[in-house]
């Protein structure tokens, strides 16, 4: 099939997003239950109305600078490789952007793209469609197929009026916004379960690349719980999770080991008959446990050092 047009989503396609960053930022300004208002899978009507452009941000109590900044924390950074890829695609195809978003995020991401890439986001596409401007949100394949059939009928008609064309275009865009891809999440669920089991009982200080690993777990769970992502996107985040887990390695604890060895040496130089039995017994126990640590973790050495 000879494709001429490509429609891109924005979040986690062109621009990475992380709702947990907004959640943490809102907590800092006193909104501790932000997840009850918004998650990528479910949100209160306020946020849906914002994305539909039915209310302006100044009407939504989201106009405070701190709150706006917290809301924008969900938006991460543009990736130069992706943006260069869009430039290459635009040489062969008509490319478009269709995103469920709101005026606050649009202002932020347009500014960020200009700052980071040197070009406005709209310049990468033949046209940009934001839900708050279109008053349409994504994603219902049946509705899309029906709308597409009607649209083709009008398109192929020599007698269709402009009003009919406009109506079919609106119906088609509405249906396109309601599409939900058919996917198999089994592999992603297995990867998440394995990652959670691997994470159990581990401390960030004991492992290199651990923070990135746990961040990817959060992202993978978000993808798993959502119905908006395609099979390719689900497989992609699964692969990212597996790769992130493989990069988790034990942090170098050589400095802590040296500290503990010195303490052991000092403790062994003590004479037990100079102390009461009650006070010496804990020292003796701690010394035995410290000497038993072999190729330990940072936290194990530090716990022994603290005795």
C-alpha cells in the first residue's frame, strides 16, 4: 500500500511524559491527592473539559504559576533523534500531529521545542491538531470505520455540498479520536511482574542504574493500565523495562568495606575483660556479624559500621 499521510500522537511518541513527576510536584505545593484527580487512565471532568477546550485554564483554578508549573512537570524533553526522523519522514509523506492536550501544555511544549530544538513544534508537521482547539478527544474502531465510509462517500461524490464535507470531516475526526487499538498485554505484564519481583527488598543506594529501572517500571505500569497505546508501543516499553533491569548492577562498596575492616581491627584489639559482660556481649555479636559480611552491599556495610 502506498501511504501518503501519517498521523502522530504526541505523548510518549514525539515527547516522553511522566505523570508521576506532576504528582510529586503537586504534593510539594500542598495537593497530596492529585492521583484522585488525574492519571493517564482516568481523570475528573475538569481535565477532560480542558482537553476539549470547553473551558479555559483561567477558568479552571489552574492559572496559579506554581500549579501551572506542577502540571507541566508531566512533559519531559524532546529527543533530537526523533525530531530529525520527523524531518526525514516529511520529505516522503504528509505528516500530522493529533494530541489530547490543553492550552497550558500546548504553551509549554511549543516553547520547550523552540528552546531545545531551535524550531517550533508546528514546523515539523503539515498540520497540528490539538484536542482543545478541535474540541475532540482521542480514542473505537467501529465508529472510525463507519465515519471513514461516510467520508469516502462524500469525498467521491461530485454533488456533495461544503456543509456535507465539513460534517463528514468532523464525524471522521471524532471517530478517529475514539479509536482503541487491539493489543495483547501478556508479555508486558510478565515483564512488570518479573521487575517487581527483582525490585523486592532492594535499596537504591545498593545498585547502580536502580532509579532509572524503577522509573521505567512506573512507565510500564502506566502503559499496561491504559487502553490508548498500540502493540508496538507496549512492546517498546516492555523492551525498555527488560533492558533497564539488566543494567541494574551492584554498586561499588569498596570504601564501605575499608571502613568496616578498620572498625573490625579496632574492635578485635579491645580486651573483653576490661568491660562488663552486659556491655561487651552486643559488641561481640556485632563483631561476629560484621566479619561474616562477604562481598556485601553498601547498606550491609553501613549497617555494620553504625554499630
